[in-house]
C-alpha cells in the first residue's frame, strides 16, 4: 500500500486536538498501522507527559483507518455517505505511567473478527521497541 495516496483526513473523522494520527504507514484488509507525534495539545496531556489511556483512542483511530479502507474498497473507491462508528473498550493494559511529549508513536490495530457491522480489533502503541499499552476494542458501524 502506498500511504502517500491515503491522507489520514480521508480515513479518520477526527479533527483538531482529537486527530491523533499523522500518517498511515500501512493498511490492508486485516490491519492498519499509523504514525503519530505526541504534542502538548493532545487530550490527557500534562506537563510531565500524556496519560497512557490515550492508547485506547490511538487504537480506535487506527482501527477506523482499516474500516474506512474496507468501505472504500467495497464501494469501488467511492465515498460512502452517512454512518459512524461506536467504539467500546473490551480490555486495556498500560505499560507506562506517562507517554513523553514530542515522541513518535507507531500504533497497529488488527481485526480479530468481524460479523456484519460489528468487529473486534486488538492493537498496541509503541515508541521504538517499548510497548506503551494494548487495547481490545469492539466497533459497531452505523450505516444510516
């Protein structure tokens, strides 16, 4: 996949402070990988870093890339109208107390299973080799 042809804004509805992903690294039918650089403008940012619960949102936005990519593929490249995503957290584990500011994070979200408009994704965020946290989320696509 050539990420240059896939701007993040086409795949993630979030804007402003809530858009946490900067670049799509990889996307296919089973997973998505995205890159982010943390800033003090991120939600949950404090003077000594960012609270690691933000990993859940990173995984959710990365899963959203995979879902949107699938929608584009199914629609022959046309944009699908309406709908949204409802996300629930099934499980989350954090391995750090704070995520440093100005750090480059790689997040991967892989589809565990899907049925109709429901899917479960398992993902993680890392800086270099250090895993910041893991999350398993459930996603319901609302089509109308």
